[in-house]
């Protein structure tokens, strides 16, 4: 009897852990963070950051706005897509860092 109850308890708790893990994985904070990380990684594969810094270093401060504008005008479409995803994802973060929790079931 004790063995069966122990197995039943393990089975129930496993389902609770699965439900909690699924709820945690689908929370907006995790989704936004994952989208932001993937976009930054993809952008880093598309751009050569060292050459951008070299070009930026050679630009005078008064011409910085022209440099940024021309960089976006002459950028590839995929680069602009990832920059847009990064900007919109960063701006749409909900900064309430509360951990998701299950509602307590009320006993009747």
C-alpha cells in the first residue's frame, strides 16, 4: 500500500513540476529574453563589429548622425529586421520581475 501511494505521489508531483516548468517557460519575460538573445546572436553573425568600431572611430563627432543614418540606409534588409526586433523587444519588456506562481486552490 505504501509503495503504491509513493508511486502515486511521485506521479502527481511530476505532473505539477511539468505544469510549473511549462508555465515558467512560456512566461513573457522568458519569451522576450529568448527572442532578444537570439536576435543579438543573429545580428552578431551578420555584422563585423570590429570594422564598425574602426569606421566609427574615424568619424568626427559632428558627423556622427550622418554616419548612423548612412549605416542604416546602406544596411542589408536582414540586418534591419534584426535591429528592429532587438529595439522592439527591448522596449516591450515588462519590468515586473515576479516569479510565476500557481493560484491556490480553494477547498469547498
